[in-house]
């Protein structure tokens, strides 16, 4: 016999706690990779695997081009198009506000409310552009750029990684 009531069994941890711990671990691993000379970091635990790569580790794939596919007087890609055809070089160079941490990105303060910023609107330095939920905390993300919002990159409610572009801005 025991004295007094027995304590209830501890409840299993909520999945959100597991997600927050996992996101924190991914952030720490990404920071470790950034500080190191490594170009790739692969981690396996149980049945789960994760591979983090620096952009320099992802080399463009070389494609053999048949001799007849070369554009007259210049280079071409495998489909015979000039290397810049169909691509907007200015789009690749657009300034963007980047996520300061990994977490779930929200474009508005509450479900159903107006977004902080939207494409075509203007943004000022210090203006809130969204929220990132990490470890059960909502962090206000403020713009470090001023101009016209060209594009809101991630959809609301999606996972973003640290340094990932959140909005693209065209200076005015």
C-alpha cells in the first residue's frame, strides 16, 4: 500500500514542442555549417535524415548539347535557347527582406485579417511585414528595406528557414 494518491502518468509531449525543438536543432546545425569549412552536413537519427548544403555545394548540372543545338554565334542551353532566354536577370537580383530565424511565417496578425504587406504595396524601413512563430513565440519581422513590394515569397503558415527571402522589394 502507498500513502496518498498516486500521481497521474505524465502526458506525452505536444507535437508543437517537438516541432519547436526540431526547428531549433535545424537552426543550430545551419549555424554550425555556416561557421565551418564544410559544404554539406548530413545527420541521421533513427529513421529520420537531414542534409544541409551550402549554396556553393550545389553546382549546376552540366548537360551535353548536341552540336546542331548551338545558337548561331553564341552559346545555348540544352534546349537550344540562349542562356538567358525565359529568365529575368533583374528578378534574380531583387533586394529582399530575409527571415532572421527559422519558424512558421504568417503574413497577417490573425487568421482572416488583412496581411501586413502585399504585392504592389509600399513598405518602409521598420514596418512589420509578418510574424515568425518559433518555440511558441511570435516574432515580429520588420523590413530593413523601403520600396514597393514585388512579391511575398512564402505563403502564410509555411515553414521558412533563416536567411530565406520573405518579400522582394523594388526600391522607389
